[in-house]
């Protein structure tokens, strides 16, 4: 047993010496061989595209809301007193129906006369004052459901709001951002409206952009807004796209819908990606790469239609010309209508 223990002790000692020698070698005598220099292998060329013929369909499908047309005010057409009210609140009337009658009184004087006496003397006799009474009918300006805000015997002034008529007609409305108006500068006369769970898609006519005032007093006259304690002049301006829904279509106020606006389906036109162009309306700028890798050259181009991915070049660039795929120092800019 003692002999075996001695052998193990010798082996352990030898292993310790080997490890110690290795540590001294690594610490004080490092390898003199130099590592291979790293060389970049990637391709860092700036991406480019070539102007080439393509097809663009810039039809748009937008989220819309069905809305009842606003009520039309009924205004007094004369000063006087309400004499007769022909309709009750909630009655349905047609355009031109009489709603009420106003009794108008006006002070007048008879014409002066000349009285001649026997001696030939003439004396002017002044006219006599009298009250001329006339009656003025107030007619429905549009067809719809009427609300009358006056009573028999109530005095009214010409132009004063004495009621309103809510039409049984509707329109579709799409909220848009001011910068999106560039894409809506040229609109067709109608779009296709598809009401959720409603009738088959139909033409929504008189397609147009409008500017609406939002806020508590929006849509009210100054006097009416003041009477309600609201500021009719306050509120922000919000552009919108609207069209008229035909009267024969059965729709409901507040229904969701999709409005499709047919665009220009152009084929075989010169196109480039929108990411390569600064600007989206009529005129833009593209960048031509420098042959020596230097600063790119700006060039002004004329623009046509776009579908949000490709844009038509109508001038300033020839087929096959190479331009930068992305505008320098700018994030890719999507077409504003693509986010609707």
C-alpha cells in the first residue's frame, strides 16, 4: 500500500509541474503569430430603381358613415303676429305646403286732399291715418318632418327662426385630413356606397369635399347659438368628403359604410416607387446617383396619379433612367390616402 501511495504522489507532482509550466508560458511568453486582418465582405451600395412602364389604379375605398341631412330652418317672412298654425309638431310636409300665417299690420295715411271754398281759396287737407292689415303665408322650404316653435298670437320678426324641417334624406360622410385634400382635388361625379348589412352597392351622387366647423356652436346661427349659451364662432375646421344618397334607398342614420371612389386606371405609364419621390402632387423631386459615389443630383419631375405604392411620372424623367430608391435623409413617406 505504501508503494502505491508513493506512485500517486509522484504523478500528482508531475501534473502540477506541467500545469505550472503552461501558465508561465501563457503569461510571459505569448504567441508571436499575428491574427488575420478582418476585411468587410458586404455590399454597401445605395439601392436604386429604374423608371419603367407600369399600370396604376388609384381607386379608393374609404370608411364612411350614413348621416341624415341637417334640418332646414323655417324663418318668418314678415313682421307681425302668428295668426294661424296649420301643422302640428312631427307632421310630414311637402315643399311648398303652408305651415302658418302671419298677420301683418302697417300704419299708413290716406292721400292729402285740397278743399276749395266759394271764394276760390284752396286749403290742403292732410290725409287720415289708418292701419292696413295683410296676411303672409309661411311655406315649407323643403319636404320632411316639421317642428314649429311658435304659438298663435306670438309676435315674430322677419328672418326669425320659427321652426325647422328635418328631411327624410341622407348623405354619406368621410372624415379626411387637410393634407389628403391633394389626393381629392379631382373627383368623379359619384362613388359606389356599400352600407354594412344594407342594400346592394349603389351610386352616391354629387361627390364633393366640404369644410365643416366642429364644436358646440357649429351649424347654428349667431342668434340661435347665443340663445343656447354657445359660441357659434368657436370650434375647429374639419374637411370632409360627402355624397348624396338617393331618396329611394333605405338607410339609417349612423350606419357604417364603405365608399369606393373610382380613379384613373392608367396602363403603360412611366412609374417609380413613391419612396423615391419628394412630393405627391403635380411636381416632385427625384435623386440621380453619382457615378463616383458622391452626392446625388436632384431633378424636378412632373407627377400624375398614384396608388400609394407607385407614382406616375409625366415629365422630367425618361424610361430606363436610374434614381435612388429612397429620398436621401428621409423616411419612406406613404401616400396619405393609404392610411384611411
